[in-house]
């Protein structure tokens, strides 16, 4: 026996040719298989992560004043009734926690213009405000001077003020001039050139040399997925991971790209990396225990931080000795504790050994930071 194959009839055109279905039609596209999202590699991510942007902002122009005279039957000379023009809209920078990069910020923004004054003393409408969303931690500079520091969610800064609306001929009415024909145009908006600089805002910062295991450690304690590979400088951009606790507290940990000797002299993009450490409240020094004399790594890291900004290396910190699963690391661990006075936590980001001690220590540093900010009357950063 042979199986019976049922074929559905294919619609034909007048000339006998089969009808081709459109793949752009909504009805036909439902049957197409959805394409899976491609994972963005670390090098492709450099196109999307932007921490510098030069922006030219111009406020909206004010509307011109109205020029008209009131007139109705049996009242021909009603006098001037031209209203004033509306003010131009401002350009406002607003910090938004959902924004993680300056890549969506355009190089030019202009506010909305005000409307012209109408008849019967009607004022023109003001131009609407133009809001530009920027990440939390954006520094606004003009001519090399800091003019704003947006460190809180919802914080705003007026980048360019709109121009004032013009005066209608009603404004110039006086006893000496009963029928003025004078009206003024609206003033142009403020024009500025600003430099936006992003500094990652996180509670803790992972600081270490390349291939110390910072990205692997962040993947182990949070849901962040930075690139991990056997070659140095795998991480080209900062990544922020959130550590969740049972009392619903969230601690943000930033994976800073690896530093090298001379980073404070801008070697190996050192300035671009060191800039993101300034906002961290406490530091986690990640040291590779498998190398000889691992305490020298810690001394070099603190030296680079101190040369970049005085007092940066004196922030609350803990030293993380990574790769404890290796035999050489177990030998170097007691030597490291003898040479440094800071607290040392030995763990393995690969196998997950002793990660609980790091999480407890991380929470202790966070609680100490919250108490310090509350004692000063300031609001601690929450995620």
C-alpha cells in the first residue's frame, strides 16, 4: 500500500501562475519562526556603551507679539488688542535610572518655540519643555568647568533656557499713544555647548589587574553576564551587577575593566577606566593568588588609584584572593595575610568556594555606608 498525501489547492492567477504570498504582510508573517536574540559580544558592546558625548543645546525661540486692533459694529476704534507671544521651551537634562549609557543622546537638541500672540489680548502658548534622559552619574561640563552633577534618579538640570516671548501692540498703549503699531519679536533661546561625562554609580567596585577574575566573580554573585575569556582585557566596558538579599536590599557591584601599571598616565585607556571608580563607595581589590608575591599587585593598584585621585585608595575596602582552588594559591595565601593589614577573603569564582563570606562582608560594608550617610543627613544611593 502507499500513503495518501493530501495536497491543498494552490490558488492560480488568470494566466495560470501561482499566487506568491507576501512575507511582509502581518497575516503571513505570523507563521514565520521568531529569530532568537543574538548575544552582544564585548567588542560589539563598545558601539552601544558611550561615556562621553558633546551636545549642542538651543532653547526654543519666543513667539512674536501680536499686532491687531479691536473692531466690531458701532465700535470701530476699539484700540489695540495684540497679545504677547509665548515663551520658548527649555531643554532639560533628566537623570533616569533605566539609562545605562550616553549612546542614545543626540549631538543636537533644540527646544520647542513659543506661539505668536493672538487677537483680543490672547497670549501665545509657551513652548513645551524638551527632556533629554541621561544615565544616573552624568557629569555636565562647560568650558572645562563642572556645572551639574546628576547623581540621583529624577534629578534635573536646565541645559538651555527658552527665549522670552515678544510684546504685542497692546503692551505699548499709553495716554500719549492711543493706537500703537509697535510689537516686538520673540527673543532667541539660550545656546550652549556641553560635554557630558558618565561615571558609573555603584556601591562597590571590583578593582584588579587583567585576568584577575573580576568578571567571573561578578557572574558568580549576580545576574550580570560580562564576557569571560583566557586573554587579558576581555572586559572593555564597566558592568554593574545587583546582589539581592532576603530583606530586599540591593547592593550594586561594578566590574571595572582591568588596570595596568601607569594607568594614571592614561596608559591602556587608564583614565577611561579610573573615572568609573570615583563614584564607588567602597572597593573590592581582586588579587590573583596563583602568581608570585600577590601583595605587590595590591600595592600597585593602590598606587594607581592614589596617583589618579588623592584619597581614593583610602576608602573602605576588602582584599579578595581569587583562584584559591589552585595549589600555588594555597601556598601564597598565608604570605599575603602577613604582608597586608586589610581583611583578606580567599575564594574561587570558578568553583564558588567561600562566596558566602564575600556576600556577608559586602553587606557589612553596605550597612556601614548607609549608617554613615544617614548620620550626615544625606540620602544613601539605593538600587
